[in-house]
C-alpha cells in the first residue's frame, strides 16, 4: 500500500502546492484509495489500499548526491550517504536531526518569551568597506522598532535618547571599545546609546525581495576576502540574498521545477550545478581554515533556507515554502547544506560548555508568566543538549606553535564579517545578519576564549553581555528552523514523487486489516483517489478523486454501481449521511455538494469558501454540516431546509443553475442551505473539521500547526481552546468517541493524544520516516486508523485486557472501580479525579491466605497498589507479584524489592541483567523477562537457576500442577517445563491475546479472531472462531471461561474432541483413541492428514468413507483386506496395478492373483503360477492362450509346462517352420520333424 499526500495546485509548482490527503474512517474494514485514503467498514474486516511501483534511484555523486539524498530520504536510508558523519565533527546527520527534534520545541517557546525576543541592535552604522547604495524601502525590508516603554528599565540604564537615530543621521560616537580581545565580533552593549530595541518575533527572517548587486556584494566580500582563500570565486546565481532568477535551458524564469521521477533528480541537479561551483577544499588547508569556511557557508545556507521557507506567494498573498527556491539557491551548493548541519553541531557544543552559566543566568523581565516559562524551559533545553554527548571537539583547534596566530587571524576575519553585515541595504536582512553573526561569535567566544573550568563556580572571569546570550539562543533556534525546513522541503519533493507514483498505480484496494491480506482492487478512477468512506449500514462505499468524479461501489459484488459528476476540480472528501440517502463531497472548485445517491442527482451546492475546500462532513444527529477550507475559515451550515424540501419530494438540482440560485438565495436568506457560523481563528489554511459525536463541539486543525476546539449553541460559536505542540501542518484530528481525548496527526510524523479537559498533551506516537495524513476512529471498538506515506496503521490507545487472576475455581478480576471475586466486590480501587485520566490496572496478583490483592498499572511510569484488610498501600514499580504468604516482590528499575504486608521493604536484590517484567514461579523462585530471554531466578540464593531464549514476554500461563509454563510473546508462544526446558514453540501471524491450560495438559490460547490449542509437541489447531477478542481464564470440559474487553465474564462452548484425540495419540493412549473414534463424529480431511502425518494411517481408516482415500490409507498402513475391498469397489486398472505391486511385495500371492485376474494380465499370471509351481493353473493359462490364439503366450506356457509337441505345433502354426523343424528334431520327434519339412518344402 502506498499513501499519497499531494500539493496545493494541479501542477507540481512548489509555490502553490496541493496537499494530497489520506482520509481514514473506521468500521471493521479499511479502505485505502489510490492516492492514499483509508477507511474501515463496519461489517467486514476489510481494508482498501493503494499498490505502487518502486523507483530505483541512481547512485549519487559526492556533492550533488548529498542534495539528492536529502530530498529523497526514505525508510531505512541514512541521510548522510555517501558520507556518514558531518565533516570535522563526531556526529552523523541523522543524530543531528534527532537532536533537533528534541530541542526545537523548547527553543520555539523560549524565543517567544520577553527576554529572548527583545534585542538591541545598531541598524544604522555606516558601511566601512564600500559605498552603499542606501537603504531598501520595500515594505518587507523595514524593521518595526519596539517601544522603549516595553523594555525593562534595568536594560536601559545608560541608554541615550533614541529619537535622534535614523537611517540618515548615523550613530553616536562610541564611548567604549567595539570588542574586547576575547570577542569574535563587534558586541553592541545594550546599556549604551547606539542602537534600537527590536522585537525579533515581530520581525521574522523571511523573503523580503531584497536583491541586486548590493545584496550579492555582501556574500562575495565574505567569501573572497575573509575565508583565507579556501573558496573559489562564486557566482551570484544562488546567493543568499541574491537574484531569484536562474537560467534554465537558455531562458530566465523564476526558480526551477523539480522532476517528479526519483531517477531524474540526479541528472537534474547535475545540470543545475556548474562544475566550478562545487567547493572541494584542498587537502593541505589547516583545520581551523576549514572550520571557518564551514561556519560561513553554513550561515549562508541557513539564510537561504529561511528565505525559501518563508517565501511570499504574490498569487495567494500568503507566506509559504517554495521548493523551487530551495533547490535553486541550495541545489547548486550542496556543501552549504552540509555545513548548516556543522553550524548546528558547533552551537550545540557551545551551549553544552556554557550550560552551568546559562542555567544560572538571571532571566528576570518582570513579566511573571514569561519568567516562569524561561525557568522551566532552560533546564529542559540544557538537558536535551547534554544528552547529545560530545559532537564537536573544540580542543583540537589552535594547537601547536602556530595556534595563537591562527586564532588571532580567525578572530579578525570573523570580526570583519560581523562588520560587513552593516553594508546590507535591507534593514531586516541586516538585523538577522548581525544577530546571527553575533550568536555564532558568542559560541566561538565560549569555545575558544575560555577554558572549561571558567564555566564552573562563580563565573567571575566570564564576560558575556545579555545580547550575546539572546543572540546565541536565537541563532541556535534559527538553525533549528533551518533543519526543520530541510524536512519540510524533503516532504514537498516526496509529495511530487508520490503524486506521480500514485497516478501510475490508480487503484483502490480492499484489505482484511486483521489478517493483513489483500482481497480486491477497484481500478475505475482516472487519477489519485483522495476521499473515501463506507456506508454506515449497507455494503457500499463512496470515493472521490482527481478525475472530478464521485463513484459509489458495492464491495460485495466488487463493482462500481454508478458515477456522480458535477465537480470542476479535485474531490477532497466524500461521506454518507448517517440517516438520509445523501452523500456530501468537498472539492478544490471551492464548493461543497450534497447528492442523493438513490436518485443519483445533486440536490445542493454550497458556495461561500474562496479557496480549496479540504473537508466537509455531516453532523451525526443534527441538520448541520461543517467544512474546512484553505481560506483559513471553518464554516457551519444549516441544512434543515434541505431535509424539509427533500422530504416533500424536491426535483434534482442543476449544478450551474444551483450556484446562481444559491448566490441569489443567500442575499434574501431563503436558501435550502445557509451558513450558520463562520469560525475564524486559524492563521493558515484549515485542513480538517469535525463535530463531536454527542456534544456541541467542533474540532479543527490546519497548516498553522494548531488544533482548535470550538463550542456552539443556537446563536453563536466561539473558540474554546487551542492545542499546540505539532511543529508541522496538522492534517486531521478527531474526538475520541468514548473518552475525553483528542487525537491529531501531522506531517511532523507524529500522532498526538490530548486531554480535552485539561488541554494537555498525554502521549506522542512518532514514526521515523513517514508523515501522517489521515486519522479516524472505530465507532464501537477501541481501534483507530492512521494513514501515512507508506501505508496505514490500525492501533488502539489503551490496554483492553482486564486485570485478572485465577485461584482454584474462582476468578478475581477488576471491573470499573471494583475488584470482584466471582462477581462479588472485595475491594474498591482508586479512580481518576474529575477531568483526569488514570490508566486501568495492567496486572492482578491474588493472595488467598491474606485475601490481599496486588494491582499494577502504567500510571506515572509504573505503580502498584496493595489492598489488604480494607487498607491501601501504594508504591512505584513496573511489576508486583506475591512470592510468599506474607511478602511480595516489586520490580523497581534494576532491582527486585521484597516487601511485607505493611509495604515495608525487607530485602533488595540487585538483578544481574536489565529486566522488563517479573512473573511468579514455583517456590521461592520468580521469572525475570529480559529483552531476549526469560530467567528462572531464586530469590533466596539470588542465583539464576535456568534460562530460555524468547522474544519479549508479555504474559505467562502456568499449568495447574506448575509443571509447565507458556511464555506469551506478541506473535509466539514458547512451551517449557518448570525448569525452562523448551518443549516447543508456536508461531502466529496475528497477535496472541491470552492463554490458559486444560486439565489434561493442553494449552488453549486466543488470537484476535480464534480460540486455538497447542500440544506439548508443537502441534496446534483452531477450536473455533470468535467475533471479538476474549481473554481466557479457565477451561472446564467443553466450556471456556473468559473475560471480554468490558470485563464481563463469558462462557463459550467448545468441542475439545480434536485436541483430546491428538493428545491421546501423542501419549499412546490407544484405549482413549478408540473410545473417541466410537463416540464422536471427528471427521474431515485435516484430521486424516494429521493422522497420516503423525504415522497413524490405520486410525485414519476409521474416519474415512471415500473408497479412494480408504484404498490409499489401507496400503499405507498395510491393511490388505481393506485395500482389496476398496480396490474391488473402485475396480479400475490403475488401482489394481498399485494393489498388485503392494500385495506382491508383502507376499499376498492370492491377492496378487486376484489383481492379475481382474486386469487380465495373462503373462503375469503365467509367470506367477510358474514361480509358485502351480502347474494346474499354468495349464489353464496355456488353454486360454490357445483359445486366444496368442502365439507368444502359448509358446511361453508350453515352454514352462515342458510340452514339446505343443511348442513345435505353435511354432509351425505361427509360420516359423524352420524353428519348428529344429525343435522337433532336437527333441527326437523325427516323424514330426519330417512332416514339417515336407509341408514347408524344405530341402
């Protein structure tokens, strides 16, 4: 299966890309459309999915190849091929991206606080290197200064009046040095008068339109005059602030359009890049020079990346990423892209070194909320950076006799670069150029001007200004944004490739998601399919795609019933009404259409949106529709008039006249469908909107990376709250049908679970390579489906297995807030406070002596609760089990803690290996489950008694006499003795849910849809099929006692005959085998095949009624009487021939004779009678041969009988006169010989 996100326009233009969505809806079967839509149907375990062809990419060259692989990174592929590590560092590219994922969140929040968003910068210092052309007065170039009243007074202690500053007045004379000996750049002290205060958040780095010779001169000067001549002359085609035009095929055009085939990307990049642009540093360049060049080049790449990531689209009047810009500016300079990773590593190392100083810094601003946030976020950031380890070793630079001189040269060059930024004509470009050079200079200052010990203790030797700290963190965030943008552009390129691949594999696929098998394909759409859903009650599904068509299918008959046409652009979503015979569709033609699928007519056209309508859905119970659009709005429509009109039998609607009628009807407010609410709050396009199933709530999400909750009543709708945390476009979201949860998925490769009561993030599920596009919930079960770049996943949020234990014939289990003993409450357990969520208990361990219960759950990383005598004790631990009458064991990290009934620790045992879970075992022993094995551990001696290899074990099941144990993994069951000697292993393709032992020693276990058995020798089989998973607790005769997902006790009737029969065979209990044969109706090909396979064909004969099968079994087991009987019944030559061979080999001469007689094998009969000496019957064979006039047989039998005269006569009759004469003559028959001679006329 392959899902296919798309872009925001019909061609592959990066400036206006059209995202291809996967819409997943859940029942019991899943649909996945050609472009990747997924849906699960109610009545059958089916899944529809897309098939696709794989494209093989060519092996890239070193520089251009790196760029190609950044764009083409896929599952299992390392981004850094062909070179595994960032040059001159100890880190690979994937590790850098992983670190960025951890720090991007804290950094994003930090730079939005008052301390880090406020900076004083001297933007009007004259350029000292060349005469500039003046300032850029384009709107986007201008910086908006911050009112000084919003700046804390402590920061402005010596500030001179700023009103005299301006772009034409210059700046005040410096009252102090521009930099100290330790500084790597000009450091503008905020307490002096030169400079203006700026809010960095309100002046983001993005495309401004600044271009021309002045823009290119800045970078040309940096590279040519300040990089120690290690870089060749660079053209201005892809400059960081240079012209946006590139020359392609002799024509000047805005940016480039990347190819849609992966195999064409390499030649495309090679043709884009000119050979002299590739930067290959000479081998003899000093290490320090290489580092300097990588710093400058990485800064250049970061600036270019920000410009392309925040590019103004004049067509849509929106800021959006431009893939063509990225490839044009960076594609020809792949070394810059690699060096951007280097700068991120360098800044990481500086923050690691400065961590104690940064942690102790005073971030007080007077804004209580921001100050608290900084106190929380700074330690979180430093913790993430510390976890990265040593990624760059600054101690390797400036060594040896030439070290001090190299460092001085290094400082001078970087100071020059910080001053060259004053020559930038664009105010905003100058702001971010100066800020980021100061940030990098601060990192260099920390790394090379101070030893490690200076950042410990009281920091008396350190000299860092506030603006240096702000610039350092801001620059770190800017490089983090650049790495995020690389993933964004990689995703945009993959969208183009996937779109094209989806168009080559146009199919809807029907899958059984439980078994993972493809059932059927539906191929009638002409292009990707974007929207799909099942009918709630009938065997239908609807699909809509890029061919502008809406199709209704019957998935039982496997054919399209009819097609609805009317949309003028891509169809995004298609849904059935829960009650009415209606379908609602949303399209890029900016309309929503409602169709009557019974009359096959459009009954309403909803207009009002002014961009692509990404989603439209019916309310589950009310006459409402909600729609989401890229015009940044969510609309709620009232369709009660349409219901009344169609109930009265309205005629169909002409699509074009409907639009005119709606436009006029809206003016007079008399239309069938009217806009009830317009919800505005998203700052970018809205991708999804849906109703709450029971409450008056709406959920929406969009490209602003936010999930918004709206409440509505009859008169108005308003925003309730916003969930923030995604760092890429949020594609879909939904309300949990049964709990107070929200689920959302995003192109940041995550699914996030939110608590709707507290609006907090509960859990994040992440895939390393795949972006998520769609999400939906099963209406009845705890199942969800999410579609991603390479298929879909079906998952659940929480455990559904009730915690339970069995004592003798009693069942102890948890249901709701009670612990029940055979349905009688014995304890009340802790429940979640109002508005909070508490995971249900995971395991239960029962102490019958003290009537005490131990419960464990996953709350807070693992906790246990002890209920005894009306008291409750709690503690932390992953597992807790009883190991004696008055003590229990708790797995706490790497220790097993033994506690008494008062929850007091009596013993602590250090475990020899990391352990994931502990289970009970006979006596004073416990089972330790590791990642690769299970160990039998003696608590008294603290020794490992035995060990068995096994996949991670989730549960165990002991037999009644504790002589055998079943170790249950995800897909395997290992049967072993009490000393962990393996008996067998059973493998399943679907998940194993539970297991229990029969009294006879047979293991019964359940999967998602079967109850099965396993014998000690590894034989297994299906007992019966089940509709929903159950959890076995006990087997009694022909009844299985189990719990369902609601913790209700169920008794399921089973037929144990098959596994009892097989067990009797295994134990050679022939009396029981015979009894089962006589008293049961155990028949079928499977049991026959089993008996044949295990070497019991004689028993299989009792189950077979077919003559052919009985014949084969009789021969196999040597029962020749039955074989003869069935051969007579069949009476075919082939069977008689086979029977004769077997009878002859076994010495059954009489049976062989009968077989030869039946087949009239006279020669064989003659030979048989000859070797057995039966001359009487041989004589009869001679007479038969004579009667048949078969000279050969007659001659043979006469020879065997010794009848010379008849032999002579036979030769004579056959015309062999000479042989007849010789035979008669040689046997003394002279008269006969003479007669033959005369008759033949021989001389």
